[in-house]
C-alpha cells in the first residue's frame, strides 16, 4: 500500500459526573457504521491536527473541551486505505449534544463501561491510556 494515509484527529473526551464526581468518558454512536467510538474525523485541507480534533469533538458531541496531553496516534486500514488518527485527552468544558447526520447518540460512561461499549479493540487502549495520563496529573 503506497497511498498516503487519510489523516484524522480526535479526543478521548472526559468529565467528572455532575451527580457523583466520578470520571466519565464520552462515546459517540455513528449510525452509518453502527459503531461506538471516540469522537474523531478527517482533517480539512491545511488544518492543524489539534484544531481538527477539537472541531470534530464539538461537531460530533456538541461539547467544547480543553485539550490535555497528546495520546497515541493509531494507524490502521479503513475502506482499503491507510488511516492515521491522532488523539488527545480532552476535558469537557460545556455544551449540549444535538443528534446530527453523523452521530445520533452520545453516552457518558464510566471507564469500565466505555471499554466494554467501544466497537474497536484499539479504542479500549485509548481508554486505558487516558486513565494512565489522568493518574499522573
């Protein structure tokens, strides 16, 4: 495969539960793929990777966020093309979800529930990485 990878970016979006202060992770459901994942999307031409990650979070979840540490960049094949997705940890800072064409549902879940709910095993690794990063903060 000699093609340049599709470049994308996203965040592992987290917050403290308004009810009990416990850590929650936001997952998005994309009806087109019927999957649960972290918010992410393709970079626009000339767009900075972090700017794309923050834009995608807001577009897909309706929530704004404050970026934290950079996480793993995942590389995999999607639709027979290489894809490279850069991720950041990001704390939710406000907003509200409105269902849209790309994302019809979001869930705020405990880390254990998020690990179980994500469709792709690679997304579980991001949950674990977020927990490790937050322990160091």
